[in-house]
C-alpha cells in the first residue's frame, strides 16, 4: 500500500507545483505523465505483496525433503568410510537418574498428551534400563521404547555420538511414512542461543536445501509462525512439526551459554515435539547440577554410550588390517594386550575416534608407487617413555593423522604434500577458532574474514573505485568535463560507502524472467517518452521514442534477472554454491553493461543516425553499465570477495590457490573434513581444536 500512496501523493504534489508556478499545458502534462511509469511499477509491487503464494501440500514437500536428506547422508556415510570394513559397534545404557526425568513421569506425560501418546504403550519398557541396546537398535529404541520420543545421547569425546545420530537418521528415514516428520541433523555449534532456535534451523534448511526458500500461503502456516520468520517452505515445515530435529554438539556451544541454550530449546521445541540432543556427558551433567541454574531438558529420556569392549576394538583393528590371521594383523598384538586397561594406549584406543586415527596411521594400504615408504609400526604406541599418559597418545595420533592421510602411496595421489596440507589446515582451524568463535562450519564465503576488516574494505573499494573511476572519467572526458581523476575519486567514494555497509553472502541462481523484462521495458519506454515530452511537441516523435526505447532496454535488461528456486531434492554443496554465485556475479556485470550499451546505442541511433555517434553511444554507456554492474555484484554476491582474499592468502602462502579443490580433496579422498550441506567441517571437533593450538601446545612432530 505504501507504494500506491507515494505515487498518489507524488502526482498530486506535481500538479500543485505546476499550478502554483503557472506552467504551460505541455509541462503540466509532463508532470502527470511522468508518474505513469512509476505508478505501473508501484501497482505491480502492490499486487506482488498481496498475491497469494501458490498452494502447496506440505506432506508432499516433506516427502521430497526426505529423499534429499537420505541421499545426502548415504553419500556422506560412504565418504567417511563408516562401513569400511564395517561399522564400529556402539552400545549404550540408560543414564543415571540424576540426568533424566523419572521414568514414571515420562510415561504419564506421554499418555496425557492430547490425541494420545506418539507410540504404542505396550512397547514401552517397565523401567529406563529397558532403553539399553546397541548399533542398529537405536531407531527402534527411539521410535518404540522412548514414550515421549525425546532423547538425549551422552558420550565421552570420540565415543561415536555423531555416527550414532547418522545411523538413527537413516533408520528413521527408512521407517518414515507420509505423515511422520523428516529427521534432519543440525550442528548446534554454529547456533547463537540469543537467536530463536527455529529461525536458525530454518536458515540451515534454506542453505542446504535452497528449494525450501519458496514462499507459501499464510493459510498453511500456524499462527505462531508469524514470529519465526518469512513464510517459506523451511519455516512452514518447522512450524507444522514436519521436521524432527537431531541436534548434535550441545557441548560445543560456549560453556556460559549452556543453561540459556537448554532453556531456549525447551521453549522453541515443547514437550510434544520429538527431537534428539547429543552432548558430551560432563558438560550436560554440569548444566543440570549447577547450583545457580534451574533448567532441565523437558520430557526427555537419556542414554549414555558405553566404552568399546577390548574384544570389539581388537577385532576391528585386525579386520581392518586384512583379517585376524594375516601378517599385517599380527602387528597389533602388543597394542591389543593393552586394550581395556588404564595404560595410555589402552585409554586412547578405547573410543571409535582413537581407533579410526590408529588404523589410518598404522594399517598399511595397497601401494601405488614402485618404492613405497615403510609404514610406521603400532608398537611405538606402547612406549610409556615417549607417551606417558593418554594426552600424549592423543596428541601423537592427531599429529600423525595428516601425514598418513596425505601419503603419496594413496590411490588418489595428493596434489599437496603433507607439510603443505598441514600448514593450510592449521590456518583454517585457527581461523575457525579465532575469527569464527570456534564454529565448526568452514564456509568459503566466510574466508574473507580471515584477513583484517580494513584490508577487505580497501580491496573492495579499490576494485570498484578504479573501474568506476575509469568509466566515469571516460564519459566526462568525452563530454569535455573534468579529467579521469574526477571519475576515479567519485568511484572511490562510492566504493568506500559500499564496502562499509555490505557483508555479502552467496546469491541464488539467476535467470531471465520475461514478465519482469516486459514490465521494466514498458515502464522505461513510458518514462523516456515523458522526459522528452516538450521536445516531442516541438520536433516530433524522434526524441521521445529514442529515449523511451533506450530507457526501456536499460530497465528491461537491468531488472529482468530473477532468483531461481531449485528443486526440493537439490542439495547445494560448497563447490556448487561457489559456481552458482560466480555465475550470478557475471550475469549481473553483463546485465549492467548490456543495459548501458543498448540504451546508449539506441539513443544515439534514432536521433542522429548511425556512424560514430552509434559507436560512442554503445561503448561509453556500456563501460558505465559494467561499472554499475560491478558495484551491484559486489553487494549481492560473495564470489569476488572470496577470490580477492583467496589470492591474497595464496600469495602469502597461507592457503592453496585452488582452495575449493583442496577442501574437496580433504573431504572426499583424505577423510580429514566432512561435508554438511554447503559447508565443510573438520572430521572431529577435537581435531579442529588440536590444529588450532600453538605449535608448542600441539607438540608437533612434523
């Protein structure tokens, strides 16, 4: 409505001024006609604001999302080699009563819910001890044995909590029917508890599944959704209870915010909302037992992961080495005698993480070089002089993991040496810890924050200022105005302003929208004709038509780009998002240049004919248009900023020049990183924290 009011009052004001200053008929007509183009645009904006989004079936959308989530985690499981040679056994038992709600309270609460309990009470155990299980039973435990379907999974560092969550997700996807919610894994480490939880989860969904940005009718969203954000599919699925959140890494939030975070989860996801929360045991126990904190996770059962049995760990190491009777498996005999004991190596290899690191370092793989390097022997882990405690063994395993992952004997020969990879990974880990508040999310569009803010602003300012200055300088020079320096100074001023107010994020894919092109062209045509109305009355239609077509072409090209909503089953990975953002930047640049060139060319051709006038009319406005497109691109896309900072860091030998290729290789071929939607993460948060430590603290042996 504000658009129409502006047009009405603007037109009325123009007529009043025309009457007050006794303008002629032509000038008065121009003041009225001048508002027609803007009136049409305002009317279209008004209609767009009031138009109902297309009706959608949220159950169908949820089904499509389930397919995408299944594909995402099936692929990630394969990349992480979770099933190679087989999934490590993970067992659990009910946590002690201090950490969980009384069992009778959970059963009474579930029975009292409107509509009845979410599951079959006949399948509920008589006591919390009935929650014990292992491996693939996690889906059955959550769906059938937990009365409220609200579960907390506790475990020691590296005990397998995240892998168990993935197993649960895959099991729930397999069990899912058309009416049950879609399990989605969220890494809590990137959440600020001061932000509403559902708004944050909606952002994560939009980033990983851009198809969920599509708007929906307000009729399909509960009334409470008005406070949670825009009316799109992501928010609609959350507010209608069609998402089952699996919240991983509660302990990775800042310690001071644990109580506030738990309270925020209770408020955002009340007792009837099924969900799973994973955390290390000690931080969760601390927040529940703090003398000044009165908070508890409402309506939740709690299980705690049990340590690996010595037999299970030994069988896994031998099987990964080729089998219990192979010579390679016998290399582990000395280490196996320590499993299950309190020795340093026995404690370090008592978790899935420790076993993964050990097998990567010490289990020899098929050689792909004529003269392979000798594999280290695991017996060194038993040396209590070199490794007097568990911390020393853990430090050694983390230090040796990167060289083992980047060995030249790999079937995928690395393009980077172990030393180069270690140097780059240390830089990225410190960037996450120091500049990103310890977040595990390694997003390429955040890499520009690895350099000081003044340097980012300076490079953006110079880039926009120089191009704009050259363009403006050429134009005023051809018109007999000030010299190039004037244009450069003006461009720098605009660049400085843009650099200080913009923190760009990746743009969506763009496409030409015929309807928008038509509307913009007609509006520009009317505007150009009106601007030359008095000349038209005196000299004919030439000037009006020429300027009208020129402005129409400029408006049609410049405003004809529209964001494209991907298919719901599309998952945007880091490399795909980078390519999409780069194409968006190029399209914006070309749109600006094409708009300026076409406008100038047509304006020069119709009043003055072809020849030199046409050439100048295309060239000069085209250069100015490119500069305008550059400025818009710098504010709407993240790719140019990433390229500038990446080049700067590569020249300083901080990161590889082909950073995305390096990250993809670290994920797909080395197992150092994992991928969660459009961001990478270190395989384990402890690996990130270890690499982020100073060299002396890491006690590096590289």
